[in-house]
């Protein structure tokens, strides 16, 4: 495969905006050629709340990534999160015109497109339609129906829904920053792609991505996404609590959390004290680490319990739904000391911290493998996959043209004029249609 194909992931987070440029090396690993990050000021709880500021931050991150890599960024894959995201289950079927032909990708696409026509609540829009298992005629639990015979094709779907206005706002920011929107992906799905192994997805695993503004959850079992949720608080509420509880400013609270914070209150002695300089000539404040970790513990416990409720709702406690691989924690918030132990204690499940190094090339920069970059790496992978697919589609189309030309050239001159070589039309996914609709909408809005 050509090694010139690059893609860009743009993670528009509540704390930071990251632009990551990368390509695949000869071993299929991802080489990050440029990265830029900017403080995110216009995003609250994963949703854009100030368009102008967000555009500026995106431009800043993109400029930095461009100058590091020497490349020009044109289109990006963007992640979406926020409390407006919900997921639902839906099953649908199509009756095929010709049961004597085997099921092909087109049939599945027709089925998926049918689900995309589902009527949502006003102001909501479908972001992803993810098939789970298929049923052909009366045979259930089919993972891959392509190549099978059957008249009726049915499937269960995991449908992810979001608010139209939030999705449009993200599109608007990206476009106004001078970029094209290649694709929008649910952030927990991107993070999952970056940090989970195939075995974990098969065995059953819950990915918890603790960001600044939201905590995202993605549950896999038997290699298929089973449940997604976005919980509208993350690391920032912990910082806020420290700020309120200790009466200090946000910057100091954030530093305290990162340097001395722990999710487990038992380990600090009463005597361990941090002194914080007072504002403008006031007395310095003394804070005991025990109090600090009590504040953090209370808030983290609340977040984990929320997530655990979602895991139970999915059906972790049933025999069929048991998540054997337990929990993987990622995102900036997963770096809190002793968090893993607390998670294991509350949920009774095994936990590990997920670093996005599985798919990165060996000589990648240490900093890139930090859990904070999981979403950006996942978005970049998504972009590269898409490039790959487009390339394969083109190759298939070219091959079929070449084959037809060969047939034409070997026949007598008065060959049937009806055979015109025509490349296979590329079927567009709903998402591309949706993005085009969004582009039209934005163009008209200018």
C-alpha cells in the first residue's frame, strides 16, 4: 500500500484540543508525524459552548501540528461526546428480491440505510448504526452474513444518537478553522480502537475514558460493541471540588490534583501538609493531603458508581453478558494515583490502565502513549482506515474495468457495442451523505 496516505485526528476535548497527523508504516503500525495541542476554552462537558474560542483553539492545534510535520492539513476526523449522546437498540430486516443470489455488502448497506431512516426525537440525529448480529431467514446469531443464501436478512443494531445542533456546531467550528470534515466518530469508540486488544473485545470489556468534561463508556463482548454511554462529568468536577473545598484558585487545584492527588484516602497521614501561596499578599493556605484525597475520593467514587450502573444496565451480571476482561481505564483522568485500585474495589472487576501504544510504531515519542491521547490516536486510526477503504474500492473498480477491457479487446471487432466499461459506482455510506448534507447546510449558512 502507498505510504503517502496520511490522516488527521482532531480531538475536541473539554480540557485540550489535539490535532494528530499520522500514516501507516510498512508494518501496519501508525507513525505519528505531527501533533499539536491547544488549551480548549470554548468546550463545556464535551459540547461546544463558545464557537469563536473553539475555532481559535482548533487553528492553534492544527498550526502546531502542521509546523512540526511540515504537512498541510486539509481534512480531519473529529470525535463527538457530550451529555446529549444516547444509544439504543433496534432490530430491522429487509426482504431480498432474489434469494438465489448470495448476500453481499450491498444488502447489508441497504439494511443499514433503512435503520438510518428511523424517526428520532425532534432535534436528534443518528451518528452511528452498528450491526451486532444478523439473522438469515430463521438462522440466528450470524456474525458475517456475506456469502450466505437467504431471502430475509435481519439484524440487531446498536444505534448512537446525538443532538443535531451540537453536531452542527462541531462541523461549523471545523469548517471555520479552514478544514474539511472527513468523518464524525463517537469518542468512546475511537478511544476503544486505540487501547483495546481484540482478545479483550472478544472476552468482554468495559472501556472507561475519563476526560476533562465527560466520562465515556464503551462495552464490547464477542468482538462487538454492545453499549455506549457518555456521563456528563470528568476530571474537571474533581478540580472544582478541590477548588471549593480548599478555597483556592482553579490552577492551584489542578496542580494539587495532579501532583499530590490520590483516589484512596487511607494512605495519607494527617501530618502530610501542602502549603499553597496566598493570593496577593494573603497568608499561605495549608492543606492536608488526607483532606485532599477525601475530596477526590468522594467525587471519583461518584463517577465510578455512575459508570458501574451503566455496566450493570448492559447486563454484566448475567451469565451471557459477563465481561471477563474487566475494565480498561483511559483518558487524562485515568492517571490519578490509586484510581485502578478504587475501581477494582467498587466494581469487583479487574482493571488496567489503557495506553494507546498497541498500534503506534515502536519509536513513537513517550508522550504520545499517554492515556490523554487515546482519543486522538483512535481518531487518527479511524481516518487511516477510511483512506485504506477508499483506496481498496478504487482498486476493485480499476480491476473490474481492466477485466472488462481485456474481454473487449480479445473479441472480434464487431463486439457487442452494449458493453461499455464503466467503473463500479462507489456507494456512499450514510455518513458521507450526512456530511455532505452538513456541508451544504454550512455553505448556505455562511
